[in-house]
């Protein structure tokens, strides 16, 4: 195990795919001390795929370029704090995924995320020869700030994560960054990440957001 230290992660070309799902299905997938948060009448599970340009700690680079995909849902802690619970983590670089998995206290999955550049962009998640998920998209236009109290803000702009430590310890970590800015995106999604976290897919079309990227500071989780 590596020591837990604050990480600064520079993200590029961030693609968010959000699926609306029944609240009861998500509650069964998160620790029982967390409460699932809903928006527009649904709970939500998101795949966040990004190119990691650089991972640093105290200004020292600890991992270089890689591809990372996290699966997360939206929760409140015991005191009502809003945040995310990471349900799954996939990457193509051992150093990056080890550093991030230690913070989120989650095992790295054995599927591999990749970015394919054709006439448009393609974010994929493959398990061997089998393609589990693909988002094909084009993005452009001037990125704009997310309106407060919007569904986009609910799904994208989170500044805490919750996890469970050894012996069932309740832990919360902070995520610091400049405000997210989203640009226009046209996307087609095939497959789903929901079966990977044991949540039934009700075949709803996912909502897709895209950001050019930003720099994120992730602090180690501590008891609330």
C-alpha cells in the first residue's frame, strides 16, 4: 500500500455519462451509512472517463499520462453533506490507478478504458475482446459555467467523496478545483457500466456532459 497523500490530478477531455436509476437499486450498492440523493425523481449513476495528463503530490510527478474511468453515484453523509460514492474504478496505468484507488478505498477493476480518435472521439471500456461500454462524441463551442441548482450542477460539481475504511470507519475526503465548465456535446452511447456495479439497467438513455478538463486536488479521506 502507498501512503495516503494529497493528489493533484490534471484531467483532460472529460466525458460524463449519467444514467437515471431507481433509488432502491442504488441504495443497495452503497454503504448503509450513506443516503442516496435524487434529482428529477431518480437516483443517478455516472461513468466519468478522462485522460489523466499528470498526477502529482507536493509538486512531484508520481504518474504520467493515462486513461481513467470511475463509476460513481450521488449521496449524502450522516450530517447531510453532499458528495459522491465511487462504485468502481478502471485505468490503463498501474501507478495512476494505485494512487487513486488508495484514496477512494476501492479495488481497481480488470476492464481497460481507452480513447479512440477517429472522425469523432470514442471513450471505450473493454474487458479483453469484449466491449462493455462506448461513448462516441463530438464536442465544441466555448465552455460555459454550470448554472447553479441545475441537473448538470447536481451531477458534475461535487466537492466531497465518501468511503469506508478498515473496521467500518466512516470517511470523507474533499475534492478541490475551479468551477467546472461544460461545452456543447453530441454523443451516442452503447453498452452500460451499470451491470459492473450490480445495478439493473432499465435501458434509459444516458445524459452526457463534456468538459475540456481541469486540475483537481484530492485530499485523503478522514473521519467526519
